C-alpha cells in the first residue's frame, strides 16, 4: 500500500545538516526549566520522547541569551553562561541516541519580556512602544488566573530604548549563545527574528520609531538583523547550520511588517549565509481571538501562502509552521511549496507521530483538538500540558508499563475516560470489557464534537483504539448483578459522566426548554425516542425519524451537515449558562444562523475552557450574539426569558427556544449501585468523579489505566 505521507518521510538537508525526514518539532516554549534557567530532567525527558517518536529535527523552544533578563517565561531555559551547557548537552546526547537531530532557538524577548515586567526590570526595546489595545476578552481571566498571569506584577512598565552600546551588547549576546549551542553539541541554531521579540521589534515599521541608523528605512531597521547574523556566523564558523524564524506578516498591526518586507528579509538572510528560513507570523491583540490568527493559528495550514511565496523568492530551504494538517503538508512538500513542516501542538498530542506515519498508520495518530490547553498554561506561568496526552511533561513518571499480573478489568461507560482507560489498560496486558448503555461509543464527547468539530478527531481516534485484541466492547448493555456474575472482573472502572440537574427556574419544564442532556440525547440518538415524543411536534418527529432511518446520527460529520438544515431549536435561542457547554453551543448555533443570547449569573464566562480557547469563543459570541453576565433568570415564559441584572432591574429577552447549560455535577449513582452488588473494587473516573470535561476525562482515564 502506498503511503500518502511519503514526501514527509524523505531525507532532507539544511546546510550541512542531514535529516532523516521532513518532520520538525516547532520551537515552542515549554516553561520546563528550573528557577535557575538550567535544563533539567523534565525538559530532557520531554524532548527525548519526541526524538524517540521519530521526529527528524527538534527545535528546542526559545533559550535566553541574557538570562534572567530578556525572558518571557519564569522557567525559560538559559544559554547566556557556560554553566547552562551541561544540561543542554544532555538533551543533544539523548536526541542523538535515537537518531534524531536537534537545534536550539536563541532569543532576547525585548518588548515581550514578560518576566522582566513581572520583576520590575527594564525591557530593552528599539523605541518606546505605542500604547496597545487591551482585548475585551481579558475580562474572562479569573482573579486566581490573573494572580499568576504572565507579565503581571506590582511594578510599572519600564522600557530601555537601546543605545549603540546596548546594541553592541545584544549582538555579542547572540553570538556567544550560538557558540555555546555548538559547544553543547547542538546540530544547528535558529535565531528568533519574529513575534515582536528583539530583532522583530527593530524590523517592524510599526514598533520601531527610531530616527538613527537603526530606524526609518528598511535598510536601517534591518541593521540589527544583519549585525547579529554576521556575528553569529563568524562565531560558529561557515559549516555550522544557522537559520532564522521570520514573520511573514504582523496581523492586526496597521503599518506593521507585510509580506513585501518579509520577502526582503528572507532574501537578506540568504545573502548573509543563512541555511534556511522558518516562516511564521505575528499579531497584536486588539481581540482575544487575534492570538489564534498568529502566532498559534486556529486556521488549518494557516501560513501556506506565506511559505510558498517566500519559497519562490529564495534558494534555501523553507520550514513552515502554522497548524499544518498531515495530508496538506505532504502535498505541499511533494509540490515543492515547502521543504520541511514544523509542528508543535501535534507533537505534544502524539510524540510518535513520525513513527506512525513511517508505519503508514496515520489513523492511529492521537489528534490535537486545538483546545489551546498547552499554550494557555504559559499565560499563568505553568509548564505546558496537553489535554489529550496525559504524559506530556510527565514522560518519565507517567509511563505505560506491562502489568506484573494481568487482570480482567470491567469498564462501565464508553465516553472518553472509559475508552482512554481501556486503551491504556489493554496496552499493559490487561483483558478489558468495555460496556456502554447506548448504541455507540463516545458519550458526551460525541455531542461535544457537534459543538466543536475538532473534538470529533479525538472521538474517531479513541473508537479506533478499541479495536485491540485485549478489548471487548459491548454496546446497548447495562451492568447488573447477572452481568457481574458472568464477567467476574478483578477491577471495575466507572466512567458514566455527570448529572445535569434541572435548575429551579419557573417555567423550566416547558416543551421549548431543553436541558443539555435532552439536546445531547436527541442529536446523538441516545434513547432519543422518549425525548422526541416529549419535545417535538409531529412534523419535527417525522423529520427526526427520517434522519435516523438514514443513519445521519452515526457520525459527527453527518450531524454537522444536517444541523445546518434542521435543528429542534427556533430562530431565537437563549442559553442559560456561560460555561464551556453554553459558550461552545452558542458558537455552534451562531454558525447556523440562530440569534443567540447567553445569560449567566456569574462574573467570568467560560472558565472551564483553556484561556486562549476561551478568548476565541468569547469573541465569537460577543461579535455575533449577546453575552450578558451577572444576569439572574427569574422565569421562562413561552416566548420570553425574564431576568434581572446586578442592580435588580428586570429585562425580557425574546426566545423561541431555551437551553439550560448549567447544573452539571459529578454523578456517582452508577458506581455506588455497582459497589452495592459486588466486593470487587469500583473506581470512578472522568466526570462521574470530578467535572473535568475532555481534559479531565482523558487524564483520569489514563491514570486509572496505568494503576489497575
């Protein structure tokens, strides 16, 4: 069978550097360093795992050339003194032991040195930056999150406009850091010239307002770039590979870097002897969602046109990041649009990605769901994590080892926690029986995939993992004493999800009022007939039945398409509850032409969502619908929802349909019932233990699978 990703698996070359494939781990700040900036075992384990997974080249996240100054994270790695070399050298040794190559990105954060801001240190800049917009989405950050938020401290901003001595010092810092990288046995160095860090800050016509030879014309604004790259090349020698990361565009930045100037920069870097160009982009943040335009894009293959354009302008290899999908990346490499594909989030989700592509088993790659849990941790000064991969950042402590004594494990509930527990337990050699009450696997993940299609990738992956010789799946099955007697399990794990109790709101029992559970059951076919009878008129029931007969509810993609034509909700929808479920449902309905109002008594919407994902959904709902916090619903009438604001003033919002997206709580009822029937230990996992949604379910299931 031909491999559709064969082009990604071909050897490649950057300068003198020979790579076994075209897959690169993009530089992504992991915040795993010690408080002393030293690269310790946690970071070493993390990078080694991606090398073990077959990644051709790993580019370590940004290392500070003047540590602790010029840092954007409290646990950023340093490369500014010789005592940093041994820890970094251990990374290179480990990566090389698996046949991989490793580079390190060197940088000074300049204006974006949030850790300097926190500690009241001067931030070195080309010139005093213009006042930036404060995104309205920042209102979603809770006081607890804000207490550790990156760049927040008791000190006023202090900027140091660099003089010529400072610039000379900056050049020396870069050159010395590059030499240390070579001494630590790195295979290459990437000089960070993007994302409004030091060199990009000079390059940007928006941020650089200097009037000397380092400001004004492009020739002047690029002078620091030329001096740094020249010094770095001189310091490490002609044969040591060096490349740069540049912005193709500064989005949402009037008068910022454009593609025309990016082409100039790319050509200049080639003239200066750079061995490759890593194409990225940057955005100011007038809105929270701007961060998901750049540098961490939501859009698939977001920078393809940028990379292709720069590829046509230079003769050196092009590395391209920006949420590449595997098929598109393979096609782009095959067609000569790019030379190498750089992936960050995908390799957090599955470090084995390259090996799986090599084995032609792309369907077994654990998908990134673009929930932004990873990068959101950086904002609150924590190390990155992955919602779908519990082992990220814990590669040494959360290993999956073969069980000394294989058991028979009964798992009740085929949602994400149950399937992840089954997957891990099976890999450990246990025999697993997975029992699901409905006629399909997925649980609430199936419904979550309707509201946010990226979740469907995880659902498909988990269902595929159930095709394992150690796993038996029984659908349309409830557990009772008879089944327990038949199976005789050694351990029982229960992942039956949460309970959503109806809130005590007058009028909540009317037929046009839907609970989240009712909507989920209808749209996913889980005991849907009783819901249809209670909630739908004869015409709607006929349409629903026809849809069921056509099996449209068998896939999230089919339901996505059907829902654009028909849903059991009227034109004007009021959602009560601005948590994860309420906001993602609002986003889903707005995309289907509904008029949506979200009401919530609290002060901070979407707190269950990762911060960056929260910003994006908040912006979408605020831009196309209404989001009203500190709104207390007093009653639901046939065509209106009555609520009061924080001052006690009463308002009425028209509503053809109402969805109750509140009242979720852990539900131990099934687990308690089973424990009363058997002496076998019963353990709760997922939302029936603690509300944790997809991330909580995956991590809880993984832990249970490791520990049975």
